[in-house]
């Protein structure tokens, strides 16, 4: 993928996330939150000397899980940790700011104070936003591969960490929905190119992830990349197909969207059938349906 193509797709992705902010967690079926919880189990213990960066924060899922984790591990409630949260999409930051207001009004996040938010792409996260050698815990949950310059984004994470600080950075190793979507698209639009994700497929490769982080400054021996299974979960196959159709409309058809409601419905129905034929789909009966995903989790120490 050329630099211009990557930049164009990164811009389109920011716009897509902006329009999808209020439905982000439902759309992702809880998978990104499940991985966020896994990150908490891999994180060093938080103390009053900690300072947290949540890069590409989205709607603040990682921040919520940090609070939940601290509350569970520290019932005495005597920890106060400052947090810096940043995202390129203003509606994501607006969504997080609304959560912060609710949390402040209800004393719901007692261990995180202050939480400062910034609308800024990860590759522009300079020392004016996050000072050098200031962060003990840095998180970037499924954001780095959307960056125009992922290496620069990773370099800012490295720069901002204190010596001995830890960064946990995730990408997707397996996208269980991609083959059914491609199959449906190719059936209905055979003359169109096979759809591609708005990021390089190299991110699926753990060795690529590690090499990029080493290039950003981390010692090779202090970067470990592991895989973690998760699932996108929905109430029904119909809901799953509708959600994926909505999420991928721009990627499938561009800004013009569907030529008619009938065309959209046809895609959605065919997609449901193709999910049923996929090895990454399972029906849990009354508990709904799942689409298997696998994450790469890079744990890095400065």
C-alpha cells in the first residue's frame, strides 16, 4: 500500500469512527472491551506514583476497565492516578467527555483524577500533550494500525514512558468477519475489487508488530507479542449481519452508499447466510451468536 493510499484510508477511518462513536461498543460486539480487561491482567500494579496514557482512547473503554481493575484490587480506595486520553476523532472524545461528566457527578471513577482529554492523532502526540519520561502505563487498544505513521505513533509512546514503564499495544491477528463480508461483496459486485481493510495485513503478523516497536525505540528483548482469542457477540445472526452491513457500508460502496434499501437488505441477508457457513461463526442459542477474533497483544517495557 502506498503512503498516499495509507493516508487516504487513515483519514476515511477517522471519519468512519467519528460517525460511529455512539454505537462503537455495540458494533464491535464487546470484543475490544474483553481485550481491554485482558490488558489489565497484564499491567503492572498501579500506585499513587502512576500516570496513565490511553492513546486512541475511543469511547474510553480502557479507562473504564482501569477504574474497574483498581477498584477490585484496592478496596480501600486510596489511589489517585492522573490519566491522559487522546483520540483523532472528536465525536469519540465528546463521548468520553460525557462519560467523564457522568462519572464526576456520581463519583463513579474515584481513582482516576484528573482525566484530561485531547483530540489529537497518535502520531501528533508531542511533548506539549504528553511530556517525555512521564508515563508509567501506556495503552493503545486497536488503534496503532489506523495511524498514518504507526512508527511515529509508537515512537511517541516510547518517548513518553518513564524508564521501566510499560506499554500494551494491540492489533488484530484474525478478523473472523472478513471472509464472509468479502464473499458476499464479490457475489453481488463481481466486477469490483476485493475489499481491503483500512490498514495493512502485515499487522496480523506478530513479527511485524515487534519489529515496528523495536524500530520505535524499544529493546528487542523487552517486547513480547502474544495472541488472545476473543469474540464479537450479538443477540442474533440478524443483528450481527445488520451491524456489519452498517459498519462496512463506506468501505464496500464508498460515500454514495447503497443504491436502494433493497440492495442493502439483499447484502445483509446474504451476509447472514455466509456467516453461517464460516468456521469463525458460532450460535450459542439463547446466549446469542459469536464471531471469533484473535488479537495480537504487544507488551513492551522501556
